C-alpha cells in the first residue's frame, strides 16, 4: 500500500479535508513510498476516530463495566439494608446482569411490602383479602388481554416489514448482472448463500432497518454496534455483498468494476428515462396492501 494512500485514509478519519491545498502539498511529498500491507492494516485497525471507537466491542465492555461497578455496590448496600432473608440475598446476588438484578430487587421489595400489608389487615372477617384477590384477578385478566392485543399488533407489523424487506432484497439481486445464464432465482439463492457465509465468517449480521428502509451490517454478537472491517471502516450491505460476489466471480465484468467505484446504497426504485430507479410509490402500495390483510 502506498504511504500516501495510508496517510489520506488516516487524515479522513481525523476529519481533515484531503482536497485542501495544504494537505495536498504534504501528501505529494510522500508519494511513491510503499508500506507493507500488514503494517498498514495494523496502523488503521488500531487507530480509532470517535465514531469507530463507539462501535468497538471491547471498549463498550470496558466502559459499561466501569459505569455499572458503582451501581453494583449500591445494589449490595440496598440488599443489606432492606432484606433480612439470606436466601433472597443469595438469589439476587446470583443474577449476573446489573440491570436485571436491580429490577429483581425492586420486585422483591414490592412483594415483601405487599405481603406485610396483607398480614396487617385485621378485624374485617377477610373482606379486605377477598377484595384484593378480586382486584388482582381483574388486573391479571386485563394484562393478559392487553399483552395479546399488543402481541398481535407487533406480529402484524413484523409481517408487513418482513414483506417489504424481502421485496427490497429481491430488487437488489434483480438489479445485478451475474456472470452466468442461470435464472434469477438460482443466481439469487447462490448469491445469498455466499454472502451469508461471508457475514458469518466476519462475525457480522445483516439486518433491515425499518426506520431508514435500508439494510445494515451489525456485529453478530452485539446488534447495537455497526460492523467495522479490518481497518475500522463501516461498509454498506450493498458494497459488502457486491464485494463478496465479485471475489467469487459471480458478477459480470461490468458489475465487478462497479464494486470498485462509487457504489450507491440500495435505492427504492422504478426505472425512469434517466436510468435511475424510484419505487417509493410501489413501496407505499406494498405497505398499504399488507395493512389491509
């Protein structure tokens, strides 16, 4: 790798305008010098800008642990102060996740307070207890109905979003020029297998972002973090997919060259005279059709 290119990559991560005369003048002075690929990769992979640092799994674990250590000590103090039953303390201490342990402690305290309040009811011939039991039954029934209603809505919404996701993935593959004469269904099946295998090997996962309407690549072990390549660069699913297919020589020469240029993310499309695609109207029709089912 040329030292000039490495310098430009690091400068871009630092937010430097590499097209400025000041930068260009410096870059020209180091032109023609080569850096071993192993060294270049190590330099880029171990230097982080703010955005790539946010997506680093190791850093996330480190700072999450720092943040939760103080919470753990306070939870322990609360257990020692509010709970007398050692068995309950042991049970709560066995919960490894700090947020889950806090939630369990809150529920346990509420249960103990409720039990104490019921035990304090006297002189009512059990009327208060019966009234509370009826209230609990009605609340339980309401919660069950509410949960089913919300579950049905979520299932319907997921069904609609999955249909849109499948359509957009089909549209992406149908827009590629494959290097063989197989039908589009066969080429799509082979392409998906190759891409999924590459994602698994990289410890990555493709997800569909319902908010943006685009496919994204996340870490398989933590979907809250973007997948970054060996040089801490974020890549779109479309670029990743085309790169894998080009490496496996599944794309026609014209599409292989396109993967080395400025590939654009999957667009919502329908052919116009300009050659671009816009299927926003079709997407809307799909969503409306699904919502009426």
